[in-house]
C-alpha cells in the first residue's frame, strides 16, 4: 500500500507517524491495567481507547465520538444476542434439560467410549451456554461419572472441558465469535457452518485423544465435592428428543439462511423466509420462545417459574455485555485513527497470511490479558480494515482464526484457569499440564484446520 493510500485511510486530524505508537501504547495500557492493576476490562478498554485517540492526534471530542459510536453499534448488534443466549441457557439448566442430555448420552456409553460421550456432552451443553455456566453445570456430572466408571478425573473431565471451550471460542452465539463477526462484517450463517466444521475434529483431538496422555501425566481421583440427591417422585424433565431439538433449533435456522443464500435466487420466496428466520436475532428469539414451551412446559414449570428463570439469566452477563461493547468502542477508535491502513500495508508487503497474522495477534493479547473475549475484540478491531479484499468464506475463516488464537495457553491471569484448578483439586503445575496444554492443543488444531479449509474455500 502506498503512502498516499495510507494517508487517505486516516482521518485528517491523525498523524500517520503516530498511528503505530498509538495502537501499541493503547494495547499495552489495556494489558497493564487488566493484569497488573486488576482494573475491570470495561474500564481498561475505555481508557485504552482514549489513549489511542490522544496519541494518534485525534481531538478528544472525535475520540469520544468514535468510542461511543463503536460501543453503541456493538451493544445493539451483539448485546441482544448475548442476552437471548443467556436466557436460553438458563432455561436449559433450570428445566433439567441439560441434565437430560447428560444422563441420556452418558447412560448409553461404555467405559471405553465415555471420554467421547463426555466430549459430546460438553459440546452440546456449550453450544447455548457460556463457558463458566457450562462448567459449573457439568462439574457434578464429571465427578459422578469418574467415580462410577473408575476412570481418572482427567480422562473424563478434559473431554468435557474441550467441548465447552471449543464452542466458547469458535461457534456463535458466544460473545467472542459474535463480536468478531460484527467487527469483520462476516456472514454469521457461513461462519457458524465453518465453525462447526472446525469444532468437531478440534474437540476430538483436544478432548478424548489428548486426555489419554493428560491422564498419564496427572492422575487424581474425583473429589467428594458433590453428592447425588434423589429427585422428587413428581419431578419432571423435558424429553431428550425435545431438548436436543430445542438446542439445535437456532443452529438449524441460521444454517438454513446460509444455505439459502448459496443455492436459492434472491427473489425466491423460500429464501426470503429463511433469510428472516435465520437472522441471528430472530433465530435466538424463536429458540427462547420455543424453549419456554418445550423446556419449561416439559418440566412442568409454571409461568412464574419460567419468568423467574428468564429474569435471573440477565444480571450475570452485565459485565460481559459491557466488556464486549467497550471492545467495540476500542475497535472503532483504532479504525478511525487509520492504523488499519498501516497494518494492511504491512501485511500486503510482508506476504504473511492474514489468517496466520490474525491468530498471532489474538495469541499475544490472550497471553497478556488472560481474556479470550478481550483478545477477540481487540484482534478483530486491529484486523477489521483487512477484510475489504477478502471473500465471504475467507472472512469467516478470519473470524475462526482469531477465535482459535484467543484460546491459546490459559494460565495464571485467566479466571478460567483458577476455576478449573479449584474444581479439579489440582496444583498449579498439574493444571498447566492438563488444562493449559489442552487449550493450546485447541488453539493450534483450530489454526491448522482453518488454514486447510482456506485451501478449498
């Protein structure tokens, strides 16, 4: 990219010579605030945005406008989807639908196939739920299965964690993928389809296959943290077919929209219907409404119980919504300074694959901050200007490359690291040998699969 083009890419008030230092200082400030001073990521991203604008030479008024514009558009585009996803996940847990999935799959598995069954359970539960919620929900099941089967806690637990983590990092409607899709203007249906295509073998490699070795490195029994309680005689659960169909409903609707865009003409009536039903907001809204009947009704929950479940789903995600929206503000500030033009020119002249670059950027931010979400929103903002020359499929793969990078080597600055350590009763060293290495396997496997798909997409 020529100097003239770079100058055109930046606002008139930004100094091209100060763009790269502005971006580096802004990112470093965010990392320092989160990791050393323990400042909440929302505040860190906000302060980082103001620092970027000031150093780049933008006026404070323009900087605030950029940040609030990005904040508002991200909250509008992604916030509603996160809220609907949280409602769906809470209904799935409160109705007993999640327990029904777990019990059905695990109950039909032999000891040899149990790790594969646990990977499937983790993936299914992880599809509509946030990682932390899914982990808390699955812990009693992981402990119970380990005790009854006589298998190592690591052999049973790692596959379930792999299923949860892969879905969290690669598959919408989780916050990270949704933010990247919004920032990079990727097609959600195509990204979802490719994400599932990458997720399945990634879960297999990082879950059942890796757990064979992890269980040899670390052999711990399941702690007596949970005791099973007999269900009340009149307790009801939604049926397994109804639960599974409800969980997969939004996925099917969004994939239907993507397939219709490929195979049906624009003026086709069926395509117009599928376009509407497969819109993420509509698909998740339909799923929540259907879940009120299939999950809530199937568990004999009354109107008050269903309303309470939906209401209680929203407060826990308030922090996530603010972080995601502030990440959108930071992204917009980076774009408006024109730093993207410089990065685009560097990538064009370096010959480095944009997918590999995206993965590396996300990895570095993940290692520094410990947050997969912060890594995703920041990397997406940095790389957003590069999508202009990419096709629809490659843009979706760029989202997945960032998602894979955001999962790399969870360590002591990641809340998930401590959550897994305490639940499993591991030392820091044992947790690094199991959980941290598993996250790295997911990240590298995901990148390899994305690069292979790029050869044919």
